[in-house]
């Protein structure tokens, strides 16, 4: 069984550390991207897309952008059902 809640909690900790004294935009983007993936796995698509957008505002990573686009497609399919 996958522990998405634990993953989200760990990503929030990582994001807060990345925003600390030694600010690192790339690490912050990656942590927020992982959190968004965990939210998408729980079918929380609205929160997931918002988190992806926050991640991309920090650092424009192509992997995070691709995951966001994939999640947006899944969201439209999920809404259609």
C-alpha cells in the first residue's frame, strides 16, 4: 500500500527546508512537484495542479511541467466520467 499522506508530509518538510536560510529554487520545485504527484495519486487534481503551478513559479523544470500536463489530462478524463 502506498503512503501518499506520509509522502505529502515529507515533501512539505523538504519544501520548508529549501525555503530556509540556504534558499534553493530547484530543490523547492522538486519537493513541490513530488507533493503534487502524491496529491494526483489521491485523485485530488485541483490541489495537485495548484501545487504544480507553485512549483513552476519557483523553477521552470521540464519534468514538473510534463507531470502537470499529464495530471491536467487525467483531471479532464476524471471529470468526464
